[in-house]
């Protein structure tokens, strides 16, 4: 993998991890076009770590409060106002963790299929199109319940498939549960932290293509910078109720992925 390819993949990962268009799907397509699909899961894992830094920087104040809440409970067994959110984030992480463990072999194969990516991008577009018909919610994360976290967690589990946007699915699930749009996005972004850590850790334990390390490091940096910008953009787009722009984009990219499959 050349240096420019690593940077290009990093920018793609950073932008598409948080914009509701599926980073994994775009990486599958990009790696196919660049002929750099060997060790794709390990490559994806490293690039995801770059976007993890972007989330932690953007939501640093929220993460400090959540960390203090965990510390207070572990040391003093004292629950503060953020402890409920910690619990529900943990609960929402379980479905994706179980899905990844049970169907890992299938997902490994799915990452090699542009047909799966194309179909899932079309599914993502459909979800985004439909959720914009949902009336504006008024709930905040202070009102979150276990049923809400399970619903969002199941959406995240479905998004393990490449092409089905994790951010799109989880934000849509939150909106459908009546949460205000930016609150649904906050929960989605915070929820991505444990799933990225877990998925990246498992993939990296299976080995990293060390010959590509300089390019991958450059890609991680690019993913972090572009990811931070993507979070800011998405928060504004969600407020303006313009998710159907991304739905159209997903329809176009999904069709391209299917066409690439048919031409092989």
C-alpha cells in the first residue's frame, strides 16, 4: 500500500464513519478499486482507531463526566446523574458484541463482497429517507430507558454488515424512540467508543500488515482529522433535518457497488 493510498483510505474512513453513509462499505469499495484489499479487517481496525481519537476529542467534556461517574461508583459505590447513561451505553453495546462474536466468520466474508455492500447501502438510504418523516422528538438522554438502549443496540448490531451505516442506523433508532435529534446523535457517537475499541482490538490481535505500517499510520492521522470535521458537519445537518441528502448519496453509491459486482 502506497502512502497516498493510506491517506486516501484514512480520509474516506474519517468522513464516512460519522456521516451516515457507512465507512466499512466505502472502505470495501475503495480497497477493491485500489487493489489493497489484503488484510482489510486489520486495515479497517487501525483506521477506526484514528476516528476513535476524533470522537474522544470532540466529546472530551462528556467523557470526563462519564469517567468520573464510573470512578465514583467503583471506588465509593456512589451513583451520580451520569451513571444511568453509563449503564445504558453498556447495555446498548451488548447486541453488537454478541453479533460480532457469533457471526464473525460471515462478516469476514461480507467484507470481501461489493454486492453485500451495495445492498446494505441501499438499505441505509431507505432508513435515512424514512426517518426524516418522523416528527421532531423532545426527549433528552436524561429520560433514556433500558428499552431505548436495547433498540439502539440492535440497530448497531445490524450495522456490523459492511454498507449498513452504524451512525445512520443508531441515530435513526434514537429518533424513532422520540429523542431530540442532537441527543440521538450524542448517544450514537458515545456508543461508538466501546464498539470501535472492541472490534479494533479483536482484529489487531489477529495480526497487522507491518510492511504497510507507515501508510497505515498516515491513514490513522488522516482518519482522525477528517473524522473530527465529519462529526461537526453531521451535528449541523441533523439539526437542519437534511438526512435525505445522505439517503440519495447512499442510493447512488449502493447502485455503483452493485454495478461493480456485476462487471466482475
